[in-house]
């Protein structure tokens, strides 16, 4: 088992990474001196596979868990689901000392984290992420929240878990497309922070795609280390934390204009990161051969590297980028790379360059 520390003073916590860790969940809850009542929030895909086991592991350590299941999918990240969870917590008389376990992907983690942040003004919670994306990204760092009709993640709180438990065995049941989508965030850490890690990914992508245990352990641990370091320096995104949004400005816009659900988040940010790499070549002198390496690595991971868009879709994409949450005072700021492993945030990009780079995407005039 590997342990990564998230250095946040009084709110510091550990990320445990390894196979078979679910079996130790009860002991961990005891070690953290959590109250006896708890709720395991999960979804309709993950619940049938893992919730029963988690419940009995907790019971064996003397806890009294209740199960709360939401429908699998992004639509469960809603105010309505939050309300349903509160009602069930209250019905089962969870109190200040009780705690919540988020058992699932990023949807469950964001929802359950927000419920924990707000129920009785905040109760303890533990992240048990079961997707690659959640293990390397969403379960770490304390961003919790839900969507509104007006947009994604518009309501939320910074609220740190007491522990993150990444059981690598849970990834064995993850659908192939979801696994590859998680790799888009993995590759991102190489680009924004660690050139040697990027190189290791280039050499070891085959093993990773076969979900080789030790390759997975290395990769999840390194990604968590990078995220922990960044969040440790800038918990509430005053500055540095913005580098985690590399490729996300275009990625989010693409998700929005194509109707949420067409592209998985990881697929959209794969295209978005290649776009950001092209902008970086134009503005920060990212060498062309590094743009190519970036593109090749996403391709090797089985991720999309371009989209076919009509001229009008490109216009809508530009407009959607302007609506991104990260826009301030009407200006789109990008995270751009100087070289693989080194990025700068808050980069203004002239609209003309944005348009020109977008035009490099293939057109499909029939659309
Ligand atoms: N809080 C953050 O910092 C942060 C960061 C990145 C993304 N996010 C959020 O994360 C969400 C996306 O997370 P996600 O990609 O994990 O999606 P998800 O939670 O919807 O999971 C993807 C799918 O896989 C299923 N699944 C999960 N684990 C499984 C397993 N072990 N075996 C079989 N099926 C399994 C789920 O039921 C779902 O159908 C988005 O809402 C995004 O906004 C949050
Ligand atoms: Zn992301």
C-alpha cells in the first residue's frame, strides 16, 4: 500500500492506494475515531458490486451503516439528489458525529462530499473512489458540489475528506471507455508538472491499458502526489491550483455545446489539451515536437484527438468558452505550456489566435 499525504495543516489527510484496501475500511474508520452511525452513498452501478461488502466490513468493525443509492450518471449531481440524501440521513438519525462514505466515481464523490459539507453544518466524510478519474483527481482536494440547469458545478463547497481510500481492485470492473477517459487526467499531470512522468507514460501506456496492478499503483500514486502538492499550496484556487484546468476551457465548452453526455469529460479534455498545446506553441514557444508527443500520447491511450465541427459549431464553441466559470472580466484565461512538465496559468489568448487554432480542427460542412 502507498500513502500520499495531503498537507493541509489541521485538515491534513492521507490517500491510501493499493489493491484490497476495502477490507481495511472499518479499521481505518476506527483509527480516525469516527462516530458509530454512517451512510454509504453510492450509485446504481457501483452499489450492486461493492456496497454490500463495504456495509459488512463496516459492521464487523462495530459501525452502523445505512446505504443510500442514487441513479448512476451526471444527472444525480443535482440539488434534488442532495435533498433526497438529507432526508434519508435525517430519517436514519445521523447526527453530528456520524459520517458519510462516498463509494463511487466523481459524481458520487462530488454529491456525497457536498452533502457531508452541509448536513448539520458539516459531518466527516471518506472518499472511496472507484473510477480512475475519481482516484487520480476528483476525490482529492476537497472540491464538492452539484450542477444547476444553468451549468455544471455551480453550487458547492471546499470541504476536505478525512481519508481517501483508492482500492485498485475496484478498477477491474470499470468499463473500458471510462478507464480511458480517466487516462486523460493522468496524462494531464505529466504535462502540467512532471516531464519524467510523461515519459514513463509514453513508455508504459500498454501496461497501463492492460490495468497492470503495479503500473496502476505507480500512476495513481504519482497523480495523487502532484494533486496533493498543488492543493497543499493553493487549496481554494487563488492561483496555482488553476494549472489543474489545463485543457479544460475548450473541454468544458465542447461538453456544453455537444450536449452533456456525448463526450465523457476525459474525452473532451483530451481534445482540449491538444488544443491548449497548439495555443502554447503559438504563445509560449512549446516546441512542435512536444505538441506532437502530447497528441501521440492521447492517441495511444485510445482517446479522441480532434473533433469535426462545422463553422457554426466552432462559433458556438468560442461563445461557450467565454461562458466558462474561469472567465473573469470577460477575458478567457488559459493554462498554457512552455514545455512538457511546465505550465503557466492566467495566460490571455488573443481572440484571433483562438479562432485560427480552432480552424485547424477539421471541418465537416454537412453538420
Ligand atoms: N471534485 C473535483 O475536483 C472533480 C474533478 C474532476 C471531475 N469531477 C467530477 O467528476 C464527475 C465525473 O466522474 P467520473 O468520471 O468518475 O464519473 P461517474 O461517477 O459518473 O462514473 C462513471 C461511470 O462508471 C460507473 N462506475 C464507477 N465506478 C465503477 C466501477 N468500479 N465499476 C463499474 N462501474 C463503475 C458509474 O456508475 C458511472 O456510470 C463529474 O461530475 C465531474 O464534474 C470533480
Ligand atoms: Zn477534469
